C-alpha cells in the first residue's frame, strides 16, 4: 500500500494537490497527501461499485430546491465537490482514518454561477445586497466543515485500504490485482507484476471479527455525526428561509404573520 500511495501522490494533477499558499503542492509540512479525487480513482481501478465509493457517490448538487426569482440561493456557492468532500470527511472521522482538512480553493468570479435573475418587482439594490452574502460558503455551513477537502496521509490511506480489503477479502483480492494490472510498470511497479498476481492466501478467508466490530462502531458514529450535521443544517436553512421571507415582506404588499390558537399574533 505504501508503494501505491507514493505512486498515486506523484500522479496527482495540480488541481488535485493541496493549496499551500504559494500554489499547489504535493506535500504540506513535508507530509505527502492524497486527494479524495485520486483516492476515488484508485477505487474505480479496483472495480468498486459507486455505492462503495463514497466521494464519487456524493459528488452531486447540494440542494435541488427551486430558487425564487430575484432572491439569491444561499447554496449557490456550494459545489458538488464541496458535498463530496464533506460526506467523505465524515466517513473518515467516523472510522478514525487520519487525514488533514484543507480549504478547497474557490473558483474565480468568471467561473462562478451566473448572477441571480432579477425580477421587475424586486429592486436591484435589494438583490445585490442579499447576493453579497452568498458569494462564499455561508458561515453556518462552514461551521459544519463544509469547504474543507480531506487529504489522506500515508497512514490514513493504508488504514482506509486495509479496512476495505479485510472487510471484504474476496473483493480486496480481486481489486488489488486489478490495480497491479492497470498500473503495470508505472512508478517502478513492474517488478511486482513480474511476480504474478497476489495469491488469495495472503488475504483472510473472511472478514476478521475485530474488523467487523470496528466497522459496526464506525457506522454508528457516522450516523450520529450525520444526525448532528443534519440538525445544524436544518437550523441554518430555517434561518435562511426566515430571512428570505422577511425580505419578500419588505418589497411585497402581502404580510404573513404567525398566530396562536386564539388568533393572537406571535412576534
């Protein structure tokens, strides 16, 4: 796994590497780091199904809710990469896999989504005022760790692949041999291919009990992490919706009020 890690780090394109303040580097503080993109690619090479490739599975839009014309979408600054990074990071945290979160560089203004369409019923000054709040990831989402890319350390990569391999030995056996065939002579791995495929006997017959116990505990922890994040995200969405409603009330003749069971207004 150490050789695989070093090869994958060396193959990373500049946009996959962590930002170190002076551009993109393959190491931070002398420590080599592997991006989730490259790790996901390595799982593809081994034949992992999409549902077992967490980063790739979650590379989807954060929200599919329809936007209100003239009112900026609070999730506009969030990209599918942000969602994939966040979901992958929660899994790494749950399984205790060592990684280093580094802010993902934001796209320049020219590559960002086009500005929100305006409405003749909403003044441009109001739209511009609200749009300035959503050019970057909202504070409520940053507090949840959104916008941080989880880069695997060598230690983390080895543990991650060890869990995947020992968790399903048959798949691990086939996957690692597929990786050896795919990469061939890349980065000096030709010596391994000359030795032939990795014998099945080098893998456990079934998933060891200690591995299964660790996986069960990690799944429970991951569920709790997601529940906590969901509660935080729900609170943020409720505040964002309230802000939108108040904004619409400022420019509309309609007024919406909350009342109790007796018809008294709730402030």
